């Protein structure tokens, strides 16, 4: 479980393939504080730390993950948002995030607003019931509030701190992001689907 508050960024150092799996070596200041078998959110995708060497560590994504997220498009040098799993002894500053990406969304516009930034994303209409005005969403692992909700699109605003400390500063029109919908909303939506 995560909170959507990004701790650090990392960069893809090396990529190898084995069958349908893809292994990533990530260079990050977090590497020295990690341990084998620990869950870490990578752009919102929960991956298990398999090996640690100095300032880098190794994780593997299976075909299912590569098909449903933007990890399949990662290249050497790709900057990744990182968050270690939450500890259950403090405040949750974002919202409850599983690290199980639901879909990818496409950045259709970005606008600088004299000190903040607004990003517009399009998504598949079948997820319309998962988003509400002023609700929570995770974009590349970042807990954000959505507004200007449509059946196939939403907008988020980014404050300067988030812009500087995440990979949002590298995002441009046409880029895909990983999105995870609010877990409570997903359960409520499922209950109503089963009742009808």
C-alpha cells in the first residue's frame, strides 16, 4: 500500500528481457535504504525489489504489467517517480494507493498558470464511473485531485513542489501516464454493478 506522495526519483540504468518479462535496473538515492522483497511504487506500479547493488536496484515487470502500464515504453534514462510502501504508524498525506495501475491515460494538453501547471488527460470512456469532480486519482504514482471531469477526460493541477520533485516536469502532450482510480470508489462502483 502507498499514499501517492513521491519520495524520490530514479532513472532507468539498464533493461534486459527474459521471455515476456522485462527487468529494470533503477539508479536512485533510495537504493541504499531498500531491502530485498520490498514493494516500491514505480510511476504508480508496485514492483518487488529483487537485487540491490550500491546506488541501484533491480525489479521485474511481467507481460501483464507491460501491457497495461507505460512501463513497456521505458528506455534507458527514463525518469521514474518512486515511493516506498507506507508505514501504518503515521499520517496518510495523499490517499490509499494500491500500486495496481488500472489504465493508461494520454496527456492532451498542459498549461502553465503563472506558478502552477494544469494537465489534461484523456482516457477510455469505460472508466467514466471511476472519476468524480474533486476526487482522488494517482497519475504516475502521484496522489492528485481531479477537476473538469468529462466521460473520457479529466484535469489535474500541479503545484511547484510537485512539479520540481516528480517526473511531471518532463511530461509533454502525447505522453502516456499510469493511472489508478480511488480504491474506495472502485469498491462502491462494483457493489452497484452487482446490484443492478
